[in-house]
C-alpha cells in the first residue's frame, strides 16, 4: 500500500487536482478544483483509491453491512470496494424522472440495514445528504460516509449535524501541504487556497444557505432551474425543476371546471405548455377513479406534475385521514398538495405521515391573492419558518412574491392574467412579468385566463412565453462545473 503523499502526487499528475481560477456550480470563484472523473481512465489508481477509502472507513470502525456510492464518480469506487471486501452494494438512481413509479434504490436490503456512503469529493455535504435521505426513506440506516477528498468547507460539520460521520482520505489543506513539500505548488497558491477556505465555509443546518448568500450578493437574481435542480433535496422539487427546464415553462394550469370530460379535454390541449396541472377535485360533479387514471396518463404523456389544491387546515390527525381516505384519496395520485399554516405544524406532520412514504410534497399557503386576506406580516413569516423546519416535505409556498432566497423552496403564485385587474369576488390579478420578474416568484398559476379563453391551448402558450421570458430576465446562468 502506498502512502497518501504518493496518491496525492498521482492525482495531481493526472489533473484530478487542479489549481488556478475556477467558477464553481455556485458561481463562487475557487483557486482549486477537484475533478475525480478522470480516474476511470487509470484502473490501477482506481484500485488504490478504493483501498484508501476502505481503510479510511475501516480504521474508525464505521458500521455497515452495505455500500452505496454517490453517482457518478464514486460508483466505480464503491464497486471495487464491494467486490474486494465482499460487501453487497446498492445503487441509488440519480435521475428523478419517473420517480414514484421506479425504484430509487437498486439492490437487496432490509429495513434497519446499515449502509456506508462512498463519495469522491465533499464540499457542502449535500450530495451525501441527498443519498442518505433516499436511503433512509426506504428504511436503511446511514451513520457513516467516506470520501476521498474533503474540501474542508464545512461539509463534515454539516453531515455531523445530520448524524453522519464523515471519514476522509485527505483534506484540502493536507493536499496543499503535500504538493508544496514536493515542489508542485508555490506558497502564494497555498496561501490563496487557505484564504479561500477561510472565507467559504458552508454553515450547518440549512442546505443551500451559503450558495444563496453568494448568489444574492452578486445580484438579487435567482438561479436557473437546472442549477436549482442540482441543489434541491426533495426528489419532487428536482423533478419539477427539470420539467420547467426542459419544457421551458413556469406555468401551472388551474383546471377549475366541473365535469371529468371537460377537465381531461382541457388538460390534453394545455398539457404541452405547463409544468403543473392544479385541480380542485371536490368541485367535479362526476368524479370517479377512472378520471384519476386518465389524468395520470395525461401527466405522463405531457410530462407535468399534478397538484391538488386541497388547502388542508385541520389538526394533524384529521388532515392525515382527509389526505389519504374518503372518496378522493389525494395522497395516492397528487404529487403536490397544500396546507394552511394556521393549525400549527401538526398539519404538516399529519400530511407528512401519509405523504412522504409516497414521495409527495406540500406547499404552505403563506400569502393569498384575494383582497382583505389575513395571511400577511408575522403570519407569513411564521409560515416560512414552519417550512424551513419541515423542509423534507414542504417544497415551497403559495404566495404573491418571493419570501426566501433559499433555493430549495418553490414559490407559486395564483391570481395571474395577461393584464392586471380582478373579479367580482375579491380575486386580484397581476401579470406574469410582475409575478415572476418583479416579485421573484417561480411559478404562475392560471385558471380562468386559460380555460375561459376561446383557444385555451393558445392562451396557455401566451402565458408560458410571458412567464418564461420574465424568468430568463430575472435569473442568472452561472458557468457550471461539477463542484
Ligand atoms: P383564476 O381563475 O386564475 O383566478 O384561478 C386561480 C386558482 O388559484 C383557483 O383555483 C383558486 O382556488 C386558486 N387560488 C387563488 O386564486 N388564490 C389563492 O390565494 C390561493 C389559491 Br391559496
């Protein structure tokens, strides 16, 4: 077994460790970049790295009966460890598409099994956390993770905060020392790396906080959908952001008509232009289970999520039943639902009990579009706090403007028409440009503006274009690299 100095020198030689000026995924300039993807071209080095990883986890006595590599670079490393030490492996699917119908974890396991997560580089720790979240959703226990290179930017502490010990083969400062000792790095570069580390630490607790600080310091703009899709932890948010990115739309269609056939016809016409179809199933006169099957087929055909606008507002025990039983059994088919925060966080907890096992997500109603509504000020603030505390299930808000810069939360705004105004019952309308561009929301929710139009498909296309254009103006496309 060679020592760590030799390993670091080899990684430097094959340019897996690079020094210079790099734009990271977050938009931050970094003097160092680790690109471990290249090691697949050096099989004997891969073997060595796998050995180092095994030792790093074995020495402190990490407890595990399974291994799982974080896709993609760590997959071959975990495979070698698994084969060499005869420890079964799991594969976590990276793609969120079709989530809900496909298994996210491949391989054999039983609830309570312990699993070691294997990773190539840790920065904030969010990729390890995401993998741990997916594993724990199916009952696998994760207490340990091992990484080849720790960028020493707070990832270890953040993981510890979540109950995961991180063992590393080497850290950023150790790497610099070794390379300096062997004449590969000069001291100004080492100093630059030290300065960078001192200023760029991810704080424990809220994922994405550091990133957001950086983004909002640069501008008040938000990240592009594809960048947010990489950051968010909830698979549904990921799926939604990917749909928004690929279909170039931030339009949710509120199909508030009262016959199944009408709903289905409208959704089939409008489907190509939307990322979400929002229902009020309790206004449908001839509701039946076949309707749901047909709606799900349209969701597959046109690639959108279904949001049942049920607005739960009772104690946890009651909403749990309202969400999963009765005629509508909402948790069985609606990807997203929503709740008022007025009962306190028991409402979220109750919904979560029957929603999370089905990978559902919930929006909290932090603000409303109707005139004279009481969801303002301290109520809105407390709702945001509630969402932050239940971020494994709460994926965002119904609101009239952006409430937090935390990129995990999706802001969805009803009360949208192509010109501002209102109806006779208190609804107030703003335009897509105001909602997305000026107020920084993410998704426009449009009902009558589409289904009352002479040509609903064309109306949806106009909303889609207006919303997407506003988004392009108010978001920033950072150069993407892997870290
Ligand atoms: P409209 O036809 O575009 O006005 O429909 C708006 C939809 O959004 C409708 O289904 C409402 O129930 C829903 N809505 C809203 O308008 N305002 C709110 O504050 C909330 C929901 Br919460």
